[in-house]
C-alpha cells in the first residue's frame, strides 16, 4: 500500500493528473531503459516515439523517473531530453528509490521502481522492454532482479517482451510461479525471449486480446489476489533476431562480463551494451521495436480497464 505521506514527493505531469482525475487510460513507462539501457540519441528518440504511440492509441503516457529527488510521473519533453543526456544518473530499484528522494538525486527507474511509483499515482498499466529476472549462474551469484519481487507485491500490469534473453528464462519463470505472478503470453503458446519470438519454454498462460488481460487483472483484484501480472508480448516477426543467432552473441557477452568481473547492477547494462556492439546495432533496433510494440498493447489494456 502507498501511504498518503508519499504524495508530497510525487509530481504528476498536468496531462497525467487530468487523465487520472477523469478516469482516462494512462500508461506508465520506465526510464532505466533511457539512462542505462540504450545509448544517446537512440534512447531519446525511443522515449519520445513510445510516448507518441501511446497517445495515438488514445491513452496518456507517463514516463517515470526521479529528477533532483522528485518522483516525476510524466516528464515534459525537456525533462525527458535532460534525462536521456544525463551523466551520472542512478539506476533506481526498490532498494535505492528512497535514497534518491532523500538525497535529491536523479535516476532512471527500473521495472520494480516504476511499478512502485505507478501505484503511488494510481496507474495500473506499464510498458517496458524486458523485465529483469534470474541471472544465469544465480545459484553462485544470487543475482535475481528485484523486478520479480515487485511483480509479486505491486498491483500493476507489466507489458514486456518476456524476460531479457541474457537471463535464465527457465529459472525466472520458476521464481515468478513461486511468488504467485501470472505470466500471460499474448496470442502465443511459447514464452518469448526479448529479441526473439521464441524461447525453449512454454508460456504458463495464454490470452488472445488486450481486453482479456484487462479482465484477468480485474478478476484478480476482486478475488483479493494482490500483486501484479506479467504480459509477454512477442516482438513482431519482421523485427526479431532468431534465438539461435542471439545465443552466440549472448554467450560472448557473458564471457566478456566474466573476464571483466562485472557484478551487481552493472551486469544488465553491460550485457546489453556488449550485445549491441556484437550485433552492430541490430539488437538495439529490435529492442526499440519491441518496446514500441509493448507500448501499443499496454495502451489497449489501459483502455479496456
Ligand atoms: N528492458 C530493456 N532495457 C533495460 C531494462 C529493461 O529493454 O535496460 C532495465 C529495466 O529497467 C529492468 C532492469 O528493470 O533493466 C533490470 O535490471 P537488473 O537486472 O539489475 O534488476
Ligand atoms: Mn541484479
């Protein structure tokens, strides 16, 4: 639950405040993908395009970030651009959100922190690229993203292209099941793998339309089942990089991370950057396409709610 004492730390963009007050659909967007997930200027172009797509679908976009200690729900064009070029922005998850607010810092919010802030504002749908999850070798490193715990506790629908394929998707699905998080593939039987339409694993649940996702969310609320839901929306065919091909780049990126002893929150940004290099920018094009595709579906779910 969000206490009322959180309100003074949150700035709602006027368009977002109006939409929420009028009960019109709003879609939250994360910002770690802007500060740590993509290089400039692609991050800036992506962030603007995703907002435009949501608006074209008839919903109001709310990109979430912490700027100078203020929790921003909805960024102006200027604020979004500053964040895209900010050096030294923090990567904020549940563990560091309060620190950034208390210390007046600036940072991109991960899936976990964006869910928390979306809930504070009363937003129920959120679009991202891929969630964090159980890293390969987690049995040694204990590296499991806080995104999974947040999905278990915070009632927000997260639309993704699955878990990033740099992760151990099988273990990620296991943890989500243990924590009681419904994982629903949209019109697919197989769990997507971020850059690729298919992973080797079946999706736990399948629904055909955004309206069905909205109905499931509402049913879970009425049943008193708390926590969020993960929607796995496969990247469009024309934009995908087949899983067999990605496997080579992912393995090479993991070798580089091990050689350079990359650990903790640096792991995900390092691997994404390495894969971008190894694919000559192709992974970035796919990443942008899948975020846009998720934004479109998230807007439709928000409209149906
Ligand atoms: N999706 C993307 N690019 C990203 C991320 C997701 O397409 O950069 C970010 C998200 O913010 C996610 C975070 O919450 O990576 C996961 O980081 P970690 O594995 O350290 O929890
Ligand atoms: Mn981690």
